[in-house]
């Protein structure tokens, strides 16, 4: 090959095959790849750091969820001693109890919700029961009772905040 290059009047084989230009392109491409590698290494370290932060956030969320579940389990309806037995004031509906097992004010709430004939807002239940519904502070305890009934399975709380009585 060198013989052919000399015969054609070229200085070297490399010159005959685009040597300096090809070498420049290879060097330029290598520089581009080195720069891309640096960017990817930087992005990878950022991704790993964010993944570590997410892992910490997930662990914190799990701890908080467990604590809230424990608090809800202990703060549910109070347990009262009746004839030497522990009884919840608002029993779970799944336990097979009838509405007569509920305290009287909870029975009135269920009756008012049933009379509405469909999804009912807290204010409408309050108006049916008679307390002054113009004052927000009077509705909050009622909303708590409705929520407790929903938590125990007696009612269903919809996404819009209205309640329906379960059949």
C-alpha cells in the first residue's frame, strides 16, 4: 500500500486515506463522547440522590400512616364497661348489630338521613334534627358523628362530602 501511495505522489499512506481529517473527526467525536459521559455521570448522581430522598420520604410516610392508623384505632368510639364487658358506643355494622344498638342521637341521625331519600349534606341533617345550622360550630360535632357512622359502616361518605345510609 505504501508503494501505491508513493507512486501516486502522496507522502504517506495515512494521507492517501484522509488521515489528518479522519483523525480530527475521531478526536472531535471522542471529545463529544467524553462530554456526554460527564453529563450522564452528573445526571446519574442526581437521579441516585433523588431516589435516596424518595426512599426517606416513603419511610417517613409509612411511619406516619402507621401512627395515624394506631391513633384512629385507639381514638375510635370510646369503649365503655357495661356489665363487666367492654362495649363501643358506636359499634361496627359488620358486627351484626341492629340500629337499636346505636345511641339515641345516632339513631336520630340515621333516621334524618333516610328521610332525605338520597345523598344528604351535614347541614340538611342538622336542619332535620333541629339545632341552629346557621352557626358552623354547631355543625362540626354533627359532621363528626356522621363520619363516625360512615367509618363504622352504617353510612357511606361520598367524595363530595355528602352521606348516604347503607341499605
